[in-house]
C-alpha cells in the first residue's frame, strides 16, 4: 500500500494509546493531515478514559477533538486476539504507542491481532533498543517479548511493518530509579564500562519523527528506522553533568558482575534489571550520524538541551 499525496481516497490510521508517547505521535500525525487530507486518524482508549467528564482525561479528550482525532474504545489487556482483530480490521494502518502497561504477552497479542486483521501497515511498540542485537537473555522479560514480535512480523508478508528504534526516553536517563544520575551526591554511574554508550530521544522528537517516517517517500517497508536525540558514552555523560552542575562529579563504575548480583538479590527491582540490560557495548546505542533524522537534516533535542530545560536537576 502506498501512502502519498497521490491517494485522494481516505486512509484510516489507528493509534494505540494517548500517553507519554501516544500524545506526541497524535499531535504530529494530526499536523501532517493538513497536507495529507486523505488521512483520517483515530485513537484507541479504554472506556474510562474515553468517557471522562473532568480532570486531565477530559482535557486530553478536548485536545483530541481539536486535533480532529476520533476516539475508539477498547482494552488491549482484557480483549482477546479475536476481539482486537475485529477492532483493527477497519483500519489501513496501526501505530502502537501502548507501552508495556498491559503486562507480559500483551505486545505479542496485539501483533497477532494486527496480522489476523490484515492491517496493511503496522508500526509496533518497538520504540526502544535494538532487540535483534540484544537477543534473548538480557535480563528483561519484556525485551525477549519484543524480539518475538519481530519474529512474528518477519514470518509473514501480508502486513508491511516499520520499526522505529529510539533508544530510551531522554527523561529516563535522569530518573533516580534508573540509578545512573544521582543528583544529590553529584554522582554519575557507568553501566558496565565508561565507554559503553546509550541512545536517547524525547517523546516529542519521537512523535515528530514517527510521522515523518510514516509519510516519507519512498515508503519505508519491512525495515528498522533508527533515530536519535543524542548518543553519548557514560564518560561523556559524566563530563556533561560536571558542566551542568558546575562541580566535580563522583564517577562510579557499576561492573556487570555487580549488576548481576543486584538483580539476583532483588528480582522484583525493575531498575536493577534495566541497569543490567543496558550494561553492554552494543544494541542500546547507535551513532547519531547514521540515523534517519541526521540524514534528513531534522534537529532533535540533545541531552544538554534537555538538561537546560530541566535545570533543577
């Protein structure tokens, strides 16, 4: 299926979720419809979110209405594959921004429903690391599941797919729960090695670049598109935080063996699992020079720029 301005008939796109990533994608896609008027956008929300009459959810519904986005009710966690397939069947494309909130197995179920429905084009929830390179056994069960999603997509040819690899959300790198930046003690921790790197992108940049990739000509088909707001080693991150804080930083190396012990002793600690998963030389970072946004000359938010806006750190 070709998505270009030559198509005068309507194409329907369903976006799953309107959260931290879903909203930026919805906004960017809505802006694109001004030049691609044949595209009609809908968003899938749970019933309680779709019928809110007050508070933040009501404000979100008001924004969606202003963006001319239709609301479809559905529950990705509770619905069966058949139910979701029936829901997806009337759409030409699905962009999955649902995240991991549905729990184990949800992303596989969504993918199976998309394929069963015969959706022409699918952007799966793969806005993260390079799961092909990481492989199985990273310590993150959801990462293993993401690799299985890729196997399902590659095993068929009826649905075209596009994976957008973004690295982590920029804000997560600075979250205390991740355990890399400790603002109070002015400490920067390296996961595995000081020369290991991490790629990070803001949800706003991901939203804009997802819409750019969606409408790009020639059309992306059955491939992985890499984007990056910034890519930096832990050594470079320590230098950046030293400049940001205006003070000498404590540099602390967390070796992989230590991270493995942490996970063994704290099997329910999500942060510990992520620290171990990111303590690797490949799969979680790629050169910004080799990304879609760099090739297209699209500016993205760097770690330094993000810090300048969140200077309270």
